[in-house]
């Protein structure tokens, strides 16, 4: 069997989400894990850091599910409220866990807004780890509006890959949380190969 890409639509409370599956799509699926990755607020799943993470995970023998939220499927750029984002994400995770990858552990992840969703839903979705690409600690120039409670609330291993010049701030390492700083800003476009290496090294310790 060879790796391939498959797309499917999953119903959620906020409308259909689109899932792009990378990796072996025929039984047997194990051993390994499934990495779910969400996009940024107005972006898509073809962002360079998401592509790099996908490459790292599939090279490690994992399956990857790139999740396009319902509001983006509907053609809107303005993000849905957090409750809708989280509900749609959990609906996708539950569907994949029940109908596609039964029995395999799930790693939640995403870039920017998608990283926030992954953190907020990790406990409810039973994630075994969380990957945050460019976690937006606060809006640019507004450090008093911290979102660190979302990141601090995760009680499974976390990797944060952050640009050194990210105007959204940078989190500090903590127990169970690794932080890798790379050249560049919030886009993490400066060195996708470095993103891939950081993710690959972390995933190797999760297997």
C-alpha cells in the first residue's frame, strides 16, 4: 500500500467541514497516531507550516487530517465564534475516531486560531498531545488580552513552534510544554524545513 490523499465531508453542528486525509487510507491503520490540523482564522490548510507538519507526520508513519472549518467551506473569511469552532472540531474528531481511525490515538494541532481550538478541545476530544504552530498569545500590541489560559489548560504534552518576531507574542516553556523559536514572524514562512524538523523530532518522542 502507498500513501495517498483522500477528501471527505463531515457534518457538524455549524455545517459541513472538509477533511483532507494524508497517509494510508486502507486497513490496517496502525500502529501510529492521527494528527488533526486546523487552519488559521482567515487562512487555509495549505499554509507552509501546516504543509511542513503534514510532511513530518506522514514521514513518521502517522496519518494526517487537515480540517477546513465550516465557515471556510462556506466561503467566509471571518472566523466563527469559538463555541462553533470547537463544536465543529470535536464533531470531526469524533467522526474520524469512530468511523475512520477506530482505536488510534489522536494528536490535536493547528496554526494560530487552529492552535487555540486544539488547546480548548484537547481534554474533551481525548487528545494525547497538542501541536501549536504560531500560537497567538495576544492580539498584536495588546499583551493585556492574553490567551495563555487556553495553552496553560492543556494537560497533555504540547509543542509550540513560534516565530522569533511574532507580533502575537511568544509563550514560555513549562512542564509538559516545549517551545521552539524559529526565524520569522507569525506566518512561519521563513524556514518551513525548520518547522518540519521541529515537528518531526517531537513526534518521534510521541511514538
